[in-house]
C-alpha cells in the first residue's frame, strides 16, 4: 500500500497527516506507513503484532492509554482522538456494542478508511450489519469490512492453508484497494465481495458450523443409524426371538465393528461416484461445456470431506479389530473350544483353503487401509500444495480407485461362501456386509466401462474440447 493511495482516499485530511506519527515526526517512508488500531484485545494485539512484523508502524487508540495491558513491542498507544488523527486507515477491533464513541470522532475520521473486523455471537442479532451500522455512525468515512474471518491465532502465526483468504466489501474502490494492499502484504489472498451490502454475508460466515461438512456428516449419521438398527434387528433381536439367546452384549463391540467398515466403504465409494456420473453425462451430451446439475456440483464439492469421514470410520474399524483378541467373549470361546477338544480327544484338521482365505482377507484389508491413509494425507493442504496437479490426480484418482478395489475385495473375502448359505439370510434379509457391496461394486463396473479403449478415447476428446457434430450444427443454426 502506498501513501498516495491513502491520501487520495482521505481527501479531506491533510496529506502530511497520513504519514505523520502521533508525535508529529517527519513523514515515514513507504515501507513504514502508520496504521491505527482501535481496540487492545486479543485480535487487536495480534493484528498489530503482525503489521509490525510486516513493516508497518502501529498506533493504538484506547480509552485508557496508560493502563490497557501489554501491547506488541514497537507499537504506540494514545487516545482515540489522537490516534484517529495520525493515520488515514483505522482498523476497528472492538465489539459493536462499543461503537457509540465513534460518532463523537466523526470530524477526526472524516475521509478516513475504517476497517470493521467485528463479528456477532449469532445470526440476525441486529437489523443491520455491523459495518453498515458503522457507516451510519461515521457517514464521512469509507467503511470496509475485512479480516473478520481470521482468528487471533492465524494472525499471530501467519496465514496457514486453512486461513489464507481475506474477504472484504466496502463503499469505495480505492478504500477497498488500500485494505487489500495491507492484507496482501500480510500474506493473505484477498477476495472482493462487492459493496457494503455484502457485509451481512461476511459477518455470518464465521458463525457457520462446518458448512462444507454438513452433507458428509448427515450421510455418515444416516448410514450409521440405519445399518446399526439393521444389524441389531438381524443379530440381537433375531437371536432373542428365534433362539431365546441374549447376545445384547455384542452391541458395544461386535455390531459396532460391523457397522464402521460398512459406512467407511460406502462413503469411500461415494467420493468417486459423482466423477463417474459426470463422465457418463459428458459422453451422453457430447460436450464438456454444459453445466452439471446443481446436486451433482454440490456432491463433487464435498468429496474431500466424504473421504475424510470415511477414513475416520476406517480407523475405528482398525481399532475395534485390534481389541478383539482381548475381549472376554472371544477368550471364553477359545478356552471352551480347547477344553471341548481335549475332552473329546480330537484335533482340528488344518485347512489350507481357510488359511489362504484368511491371509488374503487380512492382506487386502491392510493394503486398502494403507492406501486409504495415503489418500487422507495427500488431501491435506500442506501436502497437496507440494504436489503437482499430475501427482495429486494420480494419488487421488488412480490410487483412489485401487483403494476402493482392495476394500471391496476385502469385504468379498469376508463374505466368502456365505452368499450361498440359507442360514445367512435371517428373516429372509441379506447380511449388512452384502448390502455394503452394492455401491462399490456398481462403481467399479462403471469405471471399467469408462476404461474401455473406445469409451476412454471419446471421453478424452470431449474433455479436450471436442464436441459432437450435431451440437456444433445446432449452435451454428442458433447463431444464424
């Protein structure tokens, strides 16, 4: 940001007042511009410290200049009126409830850029946005809403991948550009949301609780509740009604360890289903230039969250599996089986087929989980930013489908020949693991169809910009 830009925004303020310190010293060079901060709380101190580290000079305006607590080293502190006169850009880091005193400072703030960084405790708490209220209190100033989506922690530690963006809106182009220059120099990416009427949207943004995670979490909760109820009915209720046994103790570990891998496999498959649907839509339409349906867009935008939630369920499955040998129920069954064989003087015959099946089952599970963890690691911004697009696509696409294959094959090995046993279908219902195979199996079949040379060639041409001749003729007819 340059002094000339701030001077042009603050035409009513004398040019020398823009670059003068509260003590009236000579004009500072461009890299030492003076900025004013109202508010000495956590956010105000963190923002001031970050500005000082970047090369700005900072003066704080406070009700109690001599007893406002520790401030960043190198910052000055004075009264609100003196601070407002010293700089052309003022960052208002106070709550809306304390804005009233700004009305008395209207003469000193006339022509200045006021940056409102406040948020509310909940949505629709006031009839108008905080920034709009501030503009009404100080009509002669240029109010810009910015920095409200950042936390004091992110300001202290610098922009991380999760908090790199600064949204802003305001009343004037030059005022917004002045704030954008400050944010850019601090290392943030600026997104201009337009006029001050967008302030309400920006103030509501920090109040949203995991907006991108809502759909994946709802899917996870829905699948978990549905399958848990399903296995309880098939196992616990069936054993009680049909056999008179009480196996309700299995709910805590055995049934939970059935549900977690089922939900994980389905949600992992749901990460790749929208890509397959999009590919078939492009093949059907013969072009890539038509928009996908809104539901498909929303689905594709939450694939990362779907995958991470699925990875969480996979971790739970691994942890629950590791405690199986130490469970009382398992140790009791092993001991009872051993005692029974001793009493009957018999031994079990080693079955090579069962051994192959067991080792293959565990091997596929380990390989699938290992690739699953790799997908989760590469989805982290700090890792994905270090990968080229081709590397990222290889891991998330090719290795992703390989992960689905290993996990699906792992489940098929678990089922083995149970598909053919009549006793498996309790009350004529299929086992839960059999239901979990529907989505991944369909996904893998459709993906194999897309890999056919004739299909893959057509899809590649479409994604490179080719359109079906009949579409080109219809476009020409419309243009004519």
